[in-house]
C-alpha cells in the first residue's frame, strides 16, 4: 500500500531523482515494517513455546543425562572393566560433566566431576619453578620486545594482560600524533555536519507546525481539546523518535497548510531522505536483533539465513528432537542398569565423548 506521504507523480511534471529516491525509501520502510511486524508476531508465539515446552524439555534432558552419568559411575564400582574400557568410561563421565556444568548448577553433578578430576601435578621444587619462570620471562621478552618486571607474577594471566595493555598504551602515546586533516576530509566532515543540521531543522519545522496547529490549550471545545491532547502526545513521541513518516502523516491529516510534499524543494527532500534512511536502518537493526537471538539459541552462525517461517519449523523440529532424545537417554539408562555388556558395546561404538552425540 502506498504511503499517504509519498509524492504522487503528475503526468505534466515527472518526478525528480530526489523525489523518486524519497518514494523508494518510503517503500523500503513500509516493507521493513511489515517484516519486523511478522518477526514480532512469530517471536511472541515462539517465546510461549520456548518457555512452555523448549526450556522445560532442555532441563528434563539435562536431568536424565545426569542420571545416566551416575549409572556410569555405579557401573565402574560394581563391574569389572578392562583398563581401556575404564579409561573410556572415565573420559565420558569427565567430558559430560564439563558440558553439563555449563548449564546446570546441580550439586551432585559438581561433586561427581570433582571426584573424577585427575590428580594434581607432582610438587615442583622452588629451584625448578624459578628456572621455568626465567624461561617464560625470556620467551615473553623475545615475543613482545620488552621484559617483565620481577614484581609481575609470570603465572598470573591477568597481571601479564595488564602489563601488555599498559605497554600498548605507552606505545600508542609515543608513536601516534594527531594528523592534520586533509582538505577533502574537512570538506566531507563539513558536508555531513550540514546534512545533519538540515535534517534536524526539517523535522523540527514539521514538529513546530504541528504544535502550532494542534496545541490543546487553544481549543475551547472539550472533546476537541481531548482529541488534540492525544494527538500532541503522538506528535511528541514521533519527534523524540525522529519518526518523520508519522509526523508527515499527522501534518497532512491534521493541518490545513497548503505546503504539500510535492512542493518541497530538492534540498528539503534530501534532508527528509537522510532522516528516512536513519529510520529504515533502525527498523533493520531491530529486526536483526530478534533474528540473531534465535540464531544463537539454535546454534546457527551470523551468516545463516533465518526467516520467521523457518524459525517456527526449526523450533518444532528441536522440540521433537528433545522429546526423542529424552526417551533415548531413559532407555539407555534402564538398559545399562541391568546389562553391563550393553554399556561395553555402547562404549565401543561411541564416535566421540561429546554429550550431543549420545
């Protein structure tokens, strides 16, 4: 649908390039608004599914995997395994614990992980430690070109990071000097500043016209004063958000000014275009934020394409996958509890010890 603030083409007077660009950016904004509205609608529906089904299923899967871990632990104490099988099962327990601890604060899980942690390294003598520290300091100096003060603990990563930061700051202060801007750079900055000022004045001009026409204090009729009070609130919000489209729509609908959009000068239209481009970018960012949040939840990369329709499909598939995985872990747990040979077979065909491959 064409915006009420678009510039209509008159047969006897073709649109100028600026007017065409103005209409084009209006259409881009309307399209982006529709896309954002679709995302918001799907987002509300998906949030209900995430809170009502997805997250509870993830928590249920975590709990079932923890139960399975304790079956592994019990099997190591009750059954005799070969050294290789014992090492395999120990690695499974350790790696599953590490992955589950990232999302669960289960005290029993933490206790199990600590129990299977490898024994601490043998005690290093002060002489050997001093020799290793000296070697590390020498390597540090070879790599970064300056030595570490003896007061800096070579084994303290935060202290070393702080030293590197301070050295970088010192280097920048010593080597970087303000450079005089070229005439081209100065001209560009001046042009951008002038454009920003023109855009601000343009939106301020529309705002002032609306305030003058709609100010409720000048209205004697009670109903009309109430209507204008609500309109003024909408005008103020649109002005604060720099929502030029809303202001122009209100101007056309509520004022009797003869100053129509198609009568605007090229300079004024270009300043409007700047404001509209900013509004378009804001809509794109808001849409992208919703999309990226779901990409992160679904383990997708920034470059993967995700649409509202695909999101609903992926979420439905993930919920079904979680339900199936819970059943699978429950079946494995019941089987391994009564049949240690089945556990040995399972270990034999494990492609890795990653919990997601279970």
